[in-house]
C-alpha cells in the first residue's frame, strides 16, 4: 500500500507545473528555516531538552570538528532523522538510496547520499535534482516533522509553541511563515496532494481578506 501511495503522489507531482512545484519547494525551505528555530528553542524548554524527551539521541559536539552545536538523531523508515544547528535531514542506512539535507546557510534542500558531517559537506554528494525527486527524498523527514509537532503540542504545550513562533516572527531576518498549527495542516496536504496544495502566501492572503470582511478565519487554537 505504501508503494502504491508513493506512486500515486509521484504521478500528481509529475503532472504539476514545474514553476508551481519550484515555488512550493521554496515555501518548504522557508518553513524549514522557521522550524529549525523552533527545534532550537525546544532544546532549552524549561522542563528539559524537548528533543531528548521526544526520543532523539543527543550526540555532543566535538570542538575539534568545528560542528558548533550538538547533533540529534532518531531512526525513521530505515534511516536517521538528523538535526543540527547547521542542517537537518534524513539519511538512509542503505548508501545506495537517496536522502535529503537542508543546509541552513544555503537556505536550500539537497538530495544527499552518504554520511554528512555538519559544516563539512562533501558537495559531490549533494545535488539539486528535479522537484519530484526532492519530494520523494524528503518524505520520511517531512512525516517525522509532522509527528514531532503533534507531539510538541501535546507534551511541550501549545502556549510554548506559540511563544516560540511569535519570537521567531519578531526576528529581523526571519521570513514569517504559517503558524505551527497551520504548518502541520499544510505539510499533510502537501504530501498527499501536491498538485492542488495552496502556497502559504495564498493561505495568509485569504486569512487577511476574511479578517477584513469580518468573516471567521483559520485560527491557531493555541492562542
């Protein structure tokens, strides 16, 4: 069933205009930039390291390697979900398979092969690829992201997540994205039906128009 679902999604992706898919991939990178900030805040949750509480293994930084921050990882779909201050992604155990890597300073998602040391990337193992291949390589990571945010809302609290998000929006360099609740909904729809998925800016514009008209709008239940 899983292979059939992947084939169906791939068919939708292939038949979606490339310009729109490229725009959605750019939207996804903006969402990842925001999410990496949220993960960083979860590490400093008042009740303890949120990533560790969620089951991720913490690998302390090695100063001589120039990694900068600790690395966190958890097994998922025959590979590792890995988070770091510099990057985030999914690395399959099978070296013949493709994984994905988001590099923060590049603000870009790559298709990746082999192990990557944060901050010391072998660029020969990174490639852009076409949009459909990027989506397939990123699926395990995106589904884990969704599961983590659902866990965080329940265990860390919606008030905590909203506070972190509002702090991110205030940053000068930040590219404001959807609220955490809206982000989960967007990712779910993006994975299941990329052909008809709205871009975040379209959702935000619709909310603004509804507010102007005095109509009920999609709200963040954590507020």
